[in-house]
């Protein structure tokens, strides 16, 4: 995993440059390591999504409960 | 069966595109498609069939069903099973699909991944070629791409999914479908992400979905490509939450990519141009009558220059399966939206230009068959309404070239002749010299009669246009 400073540097560079590819590119390894690199982000996204869904279904249930009464 | 030296013999051959997966392959026996399954897939097969995943995916219309059969062809010690998948009426390729067709195919792939992981399975590859349109909806046809999911592993098909779906969809929105389809034809295993990243506008870097899955992903690919050595990543663990989060993030990203609305040159063609309501009704009636009379010749119609599918819909109503092709991606998009809204199962809209139809490409130039080869195998009724002036005056083809081409595709032709005096034909001649001295009804009939017998003809009122029903000479 990259260090904190490296990560920020990476993000800055990301918005600054576009570089053409001259070398042979192996898409497999890049995609493989990329997923590990962002694993925490994806897991966080999943948690936020499921919690949001739970909250929405909770409010729908509450609304249904009061509508019945 | 095919006659060989007076004796009937079984004709079988391997499907040319089926050579990459060592779990099995496709082959034909008497024009019926079979899939051989090898021992190396056994564990996956057991899980797929015994976990209930296969039944669920088939019930949801996400996976093509099959039956287990006893066919000995190509059997060897590595084989364990042969299955016969349900027949897909027409195999189309992603570079022939409209934007929404590709988008729906992407969402279908993600849905399968989402369902599969609950059963301890995943997709080993996410090629867009594994998806076909069946009964108007996208469906996975490659049963063997479902493999066992091992907790802690990343989504192996992630890169391929981004290349096959995300790249062309993003390019389609920001650079046009023509650019996207051209690149899809060039890169059969998906459009390279560094290339896509360079082509997309800078503003897409600020979008979370495209920023992560195209641009950052592309940087990771480039960074790893320049590495001199690789270590196997034994210690890393990609949790199931991260795996599902990745799927959700891809789904959100795909859903957010939307085509900007633009008016096509051809949208509204029927309303604005060429026909009075009476003339159009008369044309529709006669085309319907010609089609109904031709039903015994073939169950498929190839509607050339179909626009938004007005006549394709009529043919489907009679009971035909319809290949509805046009060279304008916006009307193809409109056509597909109608298929979706109306739940039509018989119409397949495709972005194909008859002037330059999809060629045979891939390994040995046979991996992906040309559009014409695939069409000819169906012997369709060729429906060429109001296109002849575009092909002859707009593209300098001759009547002879057209008649020869149409007769090579199908045995029945329904064609509309548009005279040079017609408003649409004159429009084509506004900025060019009229060198089409042989463009006349008489010449058209004489030359087409070399290849076809004219069975019936009908003058469309108030237009000067003529409809013909022709049958190929034997």
C-alpha cells in the first residue's frame, strides 16, 4: 500500500498529466493491484450504500405504520 | 446432414471464436450448436448446478438455458459433458449495438456478478461478446464463464469489464458512437483504458465513477506496465464487502452514463417527408401483404435502413424475427427504446451500414463473422424500403451490384424504387453533378430481373415510388 504522502502526490499528478502509452501494456496486473489499492474505498462505499438502504427501508416501514393508523 | 459422394454424413465443426477457454468449447453438428465441457470445469459445474444458481439465473432471464445431451463428437479423455444451449436467433456483436443495448448488457453482467457471489460464484471473464440479445433482452450465453468465487480474491474480470463496457460507453457519450464502435472493432478484447483515458475530456477526471474506473485505473495499468518485476500478492485480502462495493460502484457509474439527446437527420422521417398520410397507409398495407405472402420462404426479415423500426414492427407483428439495421445510431437508439418500452421480443435493432457492414475480424479473420455471412445463414426476406436512391445516387453503386448483393443475402426481396424526380432523390443531387443517366425504372427492372423474378408490383399513390416483390431466380 502506498504511503499517505505518496497517495496525495499521486492524486495531484492524476489531475495534471495525460501521458501516451508507448510501452507494452499488461492490463491484467494493473487492474489486479488497483483493486487492492482501493479496497477500503469500495468496502466503505458498500457499507454506506447498505446503511442508506436500511435507513430508507426503516423510514418506509415507519411511514406505512403511521399510514395504517 | 450433408450429401457427400452420394452418402449422407454428419457435418461438424468447431465454432471459430471458441478457443480461449480450456474449460470447454463450442461446436456444430448438423448446424446445431453444442458446448463441450471439460474435466477442468467439473468443480465449477457442480457448484453452478447444485447450488441453485443456474436455475435462478435462467428463471431471471439472465443466463441461457441448456439441456444435457449425448453427442460423441470431439469427445476425448478431458471431456465430461456435452450440453445443447438454446438457440439464439441471431448472433450480434457489441460494435453493432446502440448505446443503450451496450449499457443494458453491462448492467446484466453486473447483475449476474451480484447474484453469483451470493452462491459462491463469480464471472471469470466479462467479455461483451458473452452477452447476446434474446427475446429483446440481454442474456449471458457463456455458461462456462461462471466460476467459483474464493473469498479474499479480487474481481478477476474487472479490467475486462471496464475495457468492454465502461470504455465504449464513455467514449460513446463524449466522442460519439462512431468512434466507440470503430475502437471496439479494433480492440476485440475491449478498448484499452489508457487510450480511453487520453480520449475522454478532462472534465471526466472529476467524475467519481469515470475518474476512478477509467482514469485512475488507467494510471495503475501504466504504472504496473513499467514495473520490471512482479511479486505474487499472497498477503493481500480483498474482502467480500470490497468486492460488493466494487460491483455497486460500477453499477452506479454505468447508470450515470447517459446519452445526450440529439435530433437525428432521420428521426421524424415518416412524419416530415416524402408521403401523404394516405400514401404512407397504402405503402404499409402493401408491404404487409407482401410480407404475409412471403412467410413460408423465411421466418426472418432483414430490414435495411429501418429507421426507428416502423416496418420492422409490422413484420414482427406478422410473426417474423426482424434484424432492423440502420447507419444512424440515433435512430437505432430510438428503435431499441421502443423494443424495451413495448417489450418486443422479435426485433433486434443493429447499428450496421450496408455500405460498410461489419467485416470478419479476429483470429484468422474468422473469429467474429461478418454481418453479411451471419445474415446469409438465415436466408432472410430482404426489406429495402426507400434506400435505393441512397445506395445508387448517394454512394455510386450500380443496380447490378445491388441486385447481386440482395440476391446473395435472401431469396425474397421487397424493394421500393424511388424515381429521380422524387423530392428525396433530388435532394441528393443538389450539390453534385447528375451522372446517373441509367437511374430509371426501366433499367432497374431490367437489371433486377437478371437475378430475380418480379412477382408483384405496386405504385404508391402520389409519390411516383414503386414497391416490388421479387423472388431470386434458381
